[in-house]
C-alpha cells in the first residue's frame, strides 16, 4: 500500500495536499465499504487543556470547540467520534494503544485513539471509531478473518501517517528551535531543513535569510569600527581645542586681575577701591576654576576639594595676614562639572570673604567650618563661623549687600535650592540645592 500526491498538488500549500491525502486514506485504507458507520478524525488538541479534566472533550458550541480542539480536513467526520469521553479518558486511551469500548448515542463502539506527535506541546490524535454491533452482525464465520485484515489495514495506515506527520513535525520543531537560538544572538546557526514541500522551501528561505543577516551584521560591525575611530580622533582634536580655550580664558582673566590691581593703586576713593577688590576676587574665582580645568585630565571634571582649598588659601592670604584663622574643610574628594563648580565656588567665595571681613573683629581665635556633601544630584553646603553674626535680620542685610544678593541669585536660579541663615555662636549658612540633570 502507498500514499502519494503530486508535487503540483503539494507545493501551492497544505490545502490541496490534505484533500489528496484524504481521498487516498478514506478510499483505499480506512473505510470498509461494508461498514457504513466507520468514522475517522484527525484532531489537533489544545496543549493548554488539563489532561486530568473529567469534563467531556466534545463541545457542541463552535467557539468553545475551537478552544479545545481542531479537526483536520483529512477526517471523514465533521466532529470527533468519542461520545461523552472526558479529556482525561481520551489522553489515557492514547497511551494504551488498543481500542476502548464505549457508547455513542446508546450504541456500543470500538474506538482507537493514537497520538501521532511525540511533542507534548503539539498533541495530534487519530480517532477511529467502528460500530461494534455492525461488526457482530457480519457473517460470523468471517468475523475472525475480516477483523484482523481491518486491523492490519488500520495499523499500516497509522504507521504511514505517523511517519509522514513525524517528519513534518520534526522539521517544524527544527525551524522553531533555530529561530529561538537566533533570537538569543547566535548568528552562525542554520536549520538545514530541506525538501520539496512547503516546510523544505521555508527552511531554505530561512537559512538564506540568516546568511544575509550574518553578512549584514559583519558589514555593520566594520562600519561601526570605522566610525568609532573617526569619532575618537574628532574627540581628541576637540579636547585639545577645549584645553587651549580654557588656557586662553585663564590667561585673559589673570590679565584682567592684573589690570584691576594696577588701577587700584591710582584710586583714592576707598569705596571704589573696595568695589574693585570685590570684582577682582570674583574674577579670581573664575580664573582659578579654568586653571584647575586646564590641569585636569578630564575637560568637564573639576577636583572640587582642591579647587576650594586653593580658593580659601588665597582669601586667607589677603584678609588673614597673621594666619590666625582656623579653616576646617569637611568634604569628600569629588568632581563637579564646570557649571556646578562655578556656582558653588562663587557662593563659598562670597560667604568666606564676608566672614574674614566682618565676623572676626576682636576675635582672637577665628574659626570657619565648611561642609560640602553631594548625594547623586542633591547637594548641601554649610558655612559657619564663630563671629558676632549680623546686627540686623538676614533679609535686611541681604538687601544692601551685593555679595549676598549674588549668593541668593545663584542658589535660586542655578542650584534650584534655598538658603537658610541661623545664629549658633556665630553665623551659620545652610544651602540645600540640586544640580541640573545632564541631558
């Protein structure tokens, strides 16, 4: 016995193939012309079903039926011939490999249930039912002769179908596994599925696609490497240019400071001289920042503790000539970008300069505590001295002080924070701010 169909029927799709196969199976193999009640169903079972479910597998409602099973066009019946057999009984019968006796519409029938798929995720059953009474009504002298022939024919047909569907399912599983491995990043794997049917053509196309994909990735990797080299070279050139810019800015600011110092000697008005000195100190804060940036290995990272230490030493040499003040810096070795360092540097310059100028009159042991901490984008600055504090409220003093106005502006608009003033055996400034997120 043989089952065959032309490649012309198979290649366009599975529909002509199943119809041709159905014609051969039901005409030559399965249906006995003398047994009119023989029913054969080829069924795909939903793998999500509970195999221990005691409810009937058969469903009248079409929507519910599709949730449980689908009937192949190879079948000669429009539904599964199992009567009220439960899901559990169907799966148990598929393991026994022998017919079971049960009733359909009050008639006893013999039913064979065979699982053609060895993949638990794709259960595919053949369900073959024969009316028991119709067989018994045959010529009793030939029953023992006819029944083995029928069983042999059914067995051979099952073997042929089993081989056919196992081959199809094996190729499908191979393609599925290959696709999963490619999804995991393995580029050099191939399915090697071949054949003249739809699955074989799909396998060849899939492998060709993988060949093209691997070549495209290799080409893209080469282009990325070339672009990376170009970008690295461009970045080096920009770093050199930026260093030169910071160097020139530093030199120009230093030159400006020198011009102001020369102008101070010619000015007799004390108020004007004081204004020039304040301007000179603020320019120095910026000049020192560009100097530190030029010396840094990174063009956008300032070693902030070193910067503040140098700034305080310069202020001390100007206002604390006898070196009496004790300055305590409580700060980790951290790095800030130029914008954040400039804002914090100007704030500390104003507050520390004010402490040296006004807080330590008649103070034999002047002390200044500077505490700076940063947690992600949140920062805290504390500046405390042991001086006499303000004679008026902070609000009144800050209205008439250009330096405190500058501090308030920087805290509000550049650090997006608030400034708090208290008196604790000296003036204490607390600044809570937030650095701008990097884009």
